[in-house]
């Protein structure tokens, strides 16, 4: 009861949840700073009875990318502690100091804007998810949390560590695969169907199984590595598909390919929704091809376009409710539009990444990608 009452009290002095992800066009109200409303609210709570409390609180946050989902989090704040996440573009440094009995000085400079109060779980953890505005300035953002715990008839106050990092564009999610392991920012869909390695500036992907049930077609799905991307995007990838037993040869027909896949995370059996553009072995009529495909509620339609070799640069663009696929056979050639697909059914946040599949047995195809690049938004 006391915690709920405090949350309601502090909520009246903080930024409303919906406002942080609104853009200027949505008439974002002036955020609340520590100086104008938060400090008096905290001092009012402290007047009951309070102490400062040094705890091993750990504040973490995800990368902040324009237009993308992000989160602030804290651990070891104390069971059911009230948490106020603050952020500022003024940087780290000497911040607001609270007098005794709070005796706490912040490590971020004013003005500091605050999220509404949240309540930690029994382990002392809480997370604040939000969407970074697409038009936010590319500035350094410093963050720190204040926690308030009920202790007997009073309150214990503490602060977390302070962090600072830049807000970036989607280009920061690009990958040139210059390493020996896949970067931890990638996730894998159907990992049991994928053999993956990173070497020579490429990620190499091979399906571990073949056949219609494990191929990107209709109600079936193969493997993919992906990132969750919200809103519009423009992504490119260079791919070469080949027979792993004969790396200089294209994969044989039929439908042994690798490329870019875009998948709705809400897809379920009978309601699969995704699209892809891929390069590799096509059909007897088009043995080496780039394939563009759209799948709506597990119904796929595709088209093959002939290639001179099973290597190309692929491009996928989302503009509002439309998905566009392009290709070019050299980096100096003009982009060629394959098709544009109206997909108003897709979610705001999609899985965007790289895939490989083999419709025909054996699974004699490997796709190697030497670049996955987002254009800055």
C-alpha cells in the first residue's frame, strides 16, 4: 500500500510514459526535470524519515538507436524498490545534491528528465522499455537511477551507477563480419537448422537439413540470423551462394539459396508472414537466379530473375507499408528494382536479417555474406 501510494505521488511529478517516444510533430510536452518538480517531491518523502543507503545497484541500458526499441534497467535495487530513471544530454558530472538525511549527490548534470516511477520485482530488478524518437538529435546521453525503499517507518534512498553513450542511427547496426564469432547483437531463428561460422570477413551459413518443411516457403520456415528493426529501413547485403563441395560452382537447382529475409515476429503456423530476396540455384529454366518472394498468411508467391553468377548485392527497403527489393551484380552497377510489395499487415517491429535454405536434398548450399549494412536514418 505504501509503495503504491508513493508511485502515484511521484508519477504526478514525472514525465508521462507515452511522451518519451513521441516526436515533435506529436506535440511532446515539456519533460519534468529534477530541479522543477522531482526534487521537491523527493524531499517531501524524505521529510517523513529517511536514510541514505549504499547498495550495489547495477544500472544497464541497451544501445540507443533512432526509431528503435530500447530499454533502461537496474538490478539489485532492493525488493519492490521504487525506481526513477533519469536521462540528460548535459553529460556526467556534479549533479543535484540532496541534504541530510538523504545525503546523496547525483553524477549527471541538470537538466535531468525522468521516466515515471517503476517498482522493482522481488529480486530488485526493473526494466523501462521505450522507443527512441526517430528525429532525436544524435547526442551523448547520460543516465542514472534513483531508488527509494520502504524501511520500517521511513525510506532509504540510493543512486545507481551513471552511464553515458551516444544516440546513433541504424547504420551502427551494420556488420562487416571482421571477426571469428557472430556478434552478440544478432539473434537466431530456428538455430537447429543452421550451421554458422565467421571467418575471412564473411559469415558463412549452411542449412543442416533440406526439403519443403525446413525451407522458406508457404507454411514452412528455415533458419535466419536477424535484428529487430522498427519502422522504415534500408538494408543491403553482399552474398555469394555456392556448393560447399565445389566453392567455385553455383548451387544446383532447385531452390538452394541465401539472402535477406524480413519476418513478422507474430508469425504462427497457418499465419506465416515474411518476405525475402535470395540468390542461388533456381530452376531448370532459370538455373542461377535472384528470387523475390512474399508470404501472406502462409501463402507464398515468388519470381525468379536470371543472374550471370550466384553472387549479387541485395537491398531491402521498408517505406511505410511497402517493402521493396533490389539487386545489382556489381557494386558499380545501378540498383534494379525487382518488385514492391504492399504489406500493411506487418508489425511495426520486424525481424530483419540473413537466411539460407535448400528445397532440394541434399542440402548442398552455403551462403557467405561479407556485409550487412543499414543506411543511416
